[in-house]
C-alpha cells in the first residue's frame, strides 16, 4: 500500500547525490532492503536488518520536565540499521533527523511529542494514518556523530488468531478453576471484534449449547496503558460485544452477564509487554 509513497518521497539532497545513494563501497547486508515507505540518506549502507510479520514494539518517549510516556505498537515490524560508507563525509545527526522529518511530513505523518536529541534515548517517532491503518516510524540516532542511524517501521495490526480453545477445553477449565481467560482480537482501542475472533465465539456458543444449565459472566480486562476510566469503559464495551455475539448465535441472554474491570485486576506484570498482553483479556466466569 505504500509503494506510491516511495516515488513521492524527496530528501533535501541534490538529485545527483540521491541517485548515488547506493554508491558507498560497502554492500548492503544480504537479504536486506529499504522499506518501501522511505529512502535512505545518501551514502549509507544497511549493516543491520530484521523484519517480522508480527512483533510487539515498546519504548519510552522522554519529555522535558515530564515523566516518560510509554509507547506501544504491534504488527509487522521492520528494523533497518544504516552506517555511513568508508571515506564518505558524515552528515550531522541533525541533518539526518531533519531529512526524515521533512520527508514524513510531506506524506502527512505527525511527530509524537518527545524530547529531541542525538541519542538512542530521544528518538523521533512519527505516526502516519492511511486508510484507517496506523504506521509508526521511529528514527533513532545511537550517538551524536551521524555515523549510524536506525529506522523502525511498525505497520500496526493485531496478531491473527489461528489457535482456538475448543468447547470441551473451556468447560474443563471452568469446572476446575471457575474461570477461563480468552485472548480475542479487537479493533485497536475499540470494542469491535476482528474476524479471526469468530472461531472462539463459536466455541463459546458450543460450550453453552452443550451445557444448558451453565451461566456465565463475561468480564473484560485491560493493561494499565492509558487512562483508568477509559480502560474500564473499553473493557465493559468489549465484554458486551462478546455477549451480544454469543446471543446472536442462539444463546439465551438470561444466561449471560457482561462486566468490565479495566486495569483493576492484572494477572501479570504491567511493566513488561508479555505481562500487559496477558492482562488484555476477556474472562469467562462460571456463575
């Protein structure tokens, strides 16, 4: 979806220099390539490269006189490390940052509030929204000499759920523990279920049809990112969405109740992303 952006992206170097962007003596790391969204600064080559179809990306955005703000995104993550070619004049850190700032602003990206500086502690983070999809670009300068820089591009999207607990396993967990956590994919910061959650909904329906005396409380939970009040509202809305989907497929609504607890009942450490992921859940609780 971003191929057209590559053609419209222009750095503030001369055209002849831009054409020689790959003229450095060193070759790019085998298997690496520039991201379709952005060109590199001329004279640099790729010395580090990693791309994953799904990964969690967390960092902190520092601001003068204010606490660090957590930044979280997940989806397709591309990390590209660039290094200036031997014998070439090294641009300043500010020049690299300004090039990406202008290029990203040209295509409608907005920089998230954070402290500026030539350090890995103070990266520039940009958000680009195209057709309802968020893409984040992180420009990091490891030091102040401009010799290296790193781009991280996160094309935000939830993990596609391909494993679903079956109705029998859900019943066994409810019988043993009285509750079972479910990790359903919702639209980002919304209550709408994504299509890959339907498999789990069908298993809940099967569970209730196979056990006509079973009554459930459907309870939503979040991590601690964001405002507690908003998190509680969101968790309740998501629990209600699950309940409505189950009722829509033939289950009597009198057997169900939906509640939202927001970030009040974590089951894991919110300081770690794997802990926050466990806290973002919907639980079925036997009544």
